[in-house]
């Protein structure tokens, strides 16, 4: 019998008991409350079983668990086997705690059992809690370990029951939630392991160009890094981030089909040679087009030299015709090309290349991507505020 069917049967039983007067008002209210909580467990299962994006799972599960447990906050820790620590990460916030009795969550991880803390502020372990926990003003806690095949996967911490304190029913429901969360986390780990393996295969494929042309090999790795820096400043989905990472690694794979006399030329290309080089995005697509699961990746790869004003190549696409992934790679690719030294020219200083990217916003590059690039660049050591001010003053005088 499915979980949904069980809930339906319980509802039917409760309604019959109402009609026949076989239960008191108190029992009935308690039963209704338990059914609602059971339904929330089902909702949580649905949420976490349809995603391999841990950030999304963590965010939505924390909200659902807080509703289910009727508490002020929920923290979901993962276990790091290598360091014997549990860790919580949310955006730029990361907390790592030893899996031992020195702290509440660590004790739950160490003993691999539920822990109920009624007066947290009186507990000696409170002195070892991180600042985030202090900000939550922890009064009472319920902690449950996430276990799979006898191995620890993490710890769920429910903080501050809104009414009264946590009780034995709460322990039962948090245990049920912990079981579901363990399965979800294990699925995420398996997915991430497969993705790492696939990315390594793609990097090996890209390295084939590096063997042929040393510049292209190093360039590919740097473009992947710059692309991810830009993406971190944009509201991309989990799938888009995944596709971008692969597309950036593979964006120049088509150069494997360009003859050495052009690819390795230690001098500027002639117009005819440049026309041949311009075909590398299409050649890259031809190599990978049979992989249907990589459609968004191959589109990001073959359109990375297109421009919003339609003056790009090899297809002359305009504006919204160009995928976001391709527009991100375009900025990363051009920036790295400008700052890289070639046999026939010295690379530009990063600040000069940065200004060039900004000057071509909306024409050569998508303006939203350029804005994201600017925010990302200003967080690096390459950015020099004084040089930016001097450059801006010069532009004002000239313009």
C-alpha cells in the first residue's frame, strides 16, 4: 500500500469515527494533527526525490521540516568522512564542527542517535556552538542522525519548538524525515560522482587540443574558471550551471579539426586563415552533435563567438537567439584571449581588458553578462580600483 493510500485510509477511518461518535474531541484533534504531519512528510519526500541539486534540496527541505516540526529553524549538516566533521553550507556561510561530544550536532553524529535538548542555554556544550547557532538563540533542540547502511550521512537539527517543547511524537517524525533525507543525499552524492567522472572525460577530450596546441589547452582551463566566476553572479539554474561547466571545457574542441599551420602559427592570421579558424565552433558541434543529452552544452559551444549585434560567427545570430551559456563563454573567452601573451603580441593588463569588455557591452557582449562579469572581476586581485577611476576619468574627458 502506498503512503498516499495509507493517508486516504486514515482519513476515511477518522471520518467514520466522527460519524459513529467513537472518539473524543481530544483524540480527534490529536489524530487530525498527526495526519497533517504525515502529509507533510509525503510533501517533503516529493520535494527531495525530484532533484539532485543539493542546494535546492537543503533549502526546501529545511522549510518543510520546520513546518512539520513546528519549530523556528532547521539546519541540515552533512558528514565529511575524510575529516570526521559535520558541515553546514548555505551560500557563503560554512560551518564545520567535530563529530564529538563538544557540541550538540557533533554529539548526535558521534553517538548516531536522536538527542533531545530541553534547555540548551543551560548546557555546557552551548559555549562551543558556532555564531550562527548563537544568533538562533537556541532554547530547545531535537537532533536526528541521517544513516544509510549503518554509515553516517549527516545530522538534522530542529531548533526551538514554537509552542512548549519537543516531545516523543516529534522524535518519531524527525526520524522519518532523516530516513528520507539520507536517501536524497546519497542520490546527490552518486550523481555528483558520475558528473565528476564525466567532466574528467570531457577535460581529457579538451586536453587532446592542448597536446596539439599548448596555448589552447591552458586557455580552455582559464575560460572554464572565468565562466564559473561570471555564472556565480547570475541567477542560473542548477542545470544551466552544469551545462555551462561542460560547454566551457569543450568550447574550443573544434580546433582539433584546424590544420596545424593555422592553429600553431606564431604570427597574426591572414584574412583567409582567419576564415578557416572561424569554423571551429561548427566543427566542435559536428564532433559532439550525436550526443542528444548534451544539446545545451553543444549549443553553448558552437555559439560562443556570436554577438548580440549580429556581427559574430559562424552563424550571425542576434540578441536572444544566442543562449545565455554561450554569451557567458564569449566574455570569458575574449577576456582570457586579451590578457594572454602570444608569440606575436604581449597580453594586455587585466584592467585594460576589463575596460574593453565594458566598452563593448550590448554590442559584442550581452549587457547582463557583462554586468555579472564586472561584479565577479571586482572580487579578484586583478581589479585595481585606482586604475578604474583613472580610466573612467579619461573616458569622460575624451567623451
